[in-house]
């Protein structure tokens, strides 16, 4: 399974608040993995959302570059 980023980590990488990211996930605008602790996110999903919104994601992985 791919490594997951916490809500806090993912929000920082997208330069948005945790509340904004939680709302996006609840509205299915960004796909998150829901658990008892809240949401977690795959790096590839952060890149997909950032590209769709024409914003910069502060995370770079070789996997995301191949997509």
C-alpha cells in the first residue's frame, strides 16, 4: 500500500487549512482515506487535485512525475 500523508501534512503541501482540506474530502473533491483518526491522503491524489486546480503542490515524488 502506498504511504499516506496525514490531513495536516497534506494541507501544508497544498497550502490550505486542515478545515478546507477536510471539507474537500467530505465533498469528494479530493479522495481521502477515512479512518478513526480522520483523513489520510496519497501523494498521487494531492498531485491530481493540484493539477486539476492549477495550484502548486509542494510535494515531489518520482511516482507523481510519471503520472
